[in-house]
């Protein structure tokens, strides 16, 4: 399970109880359900990202990826595309940010299918 979370105080407050409830869920506790956090619309080198990282220390869920705030996603949604459909010159930075996420999903899928 992937939980998108922005670095805003409001989003973190709204998600705190949800993550606490998930942490107590039997499938999560027994490792049957993997859960990861995706930092949305945030540059990993900012104070906002550091605040989000500090907030997430309260939980044992991994921060899988930071995805930047960009209009690339707006244009992709409008055109029915993903960032992987775009030419390298337009989306290489986004591909790099998605790499840890796609690897995490691949590892979790392989672990659960065996």
C-alpha cells in the first residue's frame, strides 16, 4: 500500500491518525501488507521535506520517494499520459524520482508472489 502525503501541516495532521491505525492493522504488523509513504509535491532538499521526514519518524513506514511539484503531472493527466510516456528531455528528472518507487513496488510484489 502506498500513501501519498504532502509536506503541509494540515496533510500531516490529517494523516497522523490514519497511519497510526494502519500501524495497528494485523496484516501490517505481520508483514502481509507492505506500506510505504510517497512525499508528494516536495523537493527533498527543502525545509518542508525535512519537516515531513521528522513527522514520519513517528511511524515505522518507509519514505519510498519524494516527487517534486511540477506541471508535468498536470499535462500528463490532461493528455492521458504518464511521465514514462514523455521524451527523456522533458521527464528525465521525474523518471529519476520515480525509480525508488518502482523498485520498491517491484521488490514488494516479488516478495508477496513467492
